[in-house]
């Protein structure tokens, strides 16, 4: 078990530097004008951002209202008796609810949990793994589908949410298995 943990820690230290160096090197080997491609992509990204601002404002407003109204705290307390026997810490429920909606809101949840429980607590580790292994499903759908004016999402929403739920449950049980 200790060898596995050491391997994971070593790989996690190498992933980001390899990506930062690897993509430009791959582009250079393929004779792609890397800088020009980056600038063109940044320009297109800015145009998309301008088009989706109204949708993002609506999502952030709804999330802010949900948290400020106390509905989140009420929901946590309501589900505590159901989640506890399943070994799901109710404290990570805000992450499970907000992560499919917003990256910044879920990052704020992780920061709140760090302040409340400390960075080495099991709850924070679970929330951090959830943050890294799930996607902001609705945000992504708004950005990508809104960028190309797709209005019928068909199976994208259910598929994204099923993947998020699976990743969240795996995060809970794997972190408990590795660190509890």
C-alpha cells in the first residue's frame, strides 16, 4: 500500500511539467506554429466568452441565491441520516451539488472545508478528489453548446451527470480506502 501511495505521489509531481513541456514539443515536432496557434485559440476563446456571459451570470446568480438562502445547510441536515450509513460525509454534499454547476463555486466549497477542517482532513481530501475528478457539466454544456447554438442537448446532460455521480462516489470510497 505504501509503495502504491509513493508511486501516485511521484506521478502527480511529474504530470503537470510533462504536459506543459510535452504539448509545445509535440506541436513543434509536427511543424505546427505553436505560438500562432495559441494566439488564434485565445482569440476564439475570448469571442466565446463574450457570447456566453449572460448564461454564466444566470448560473452564478442561482447558485448564490441557493447558498445565501440557507437551502444548502437545510439540505445537508435533511440528508445526514441517509448519507451517514453509506459512509458518505454529509459535509461534502455542497461539493457534490455545486461541482456540476460551477468551478469557482466548488473551489470556494473546498476552501471553506479547508478552513473548517484543515487541509489534511479526510473530508477535504474527498472534496479535493471530487473537484479534480468531476466536471462542471452544466457550465461546459452552456459554453460548448452555446458557442455553436445547439439548443437540444439530448443525452449530454444525463451522461455528464452520471459520470459526475460515478466520479464522486469513487472519490469518496477511494479516498477513504487510501487514507482512512
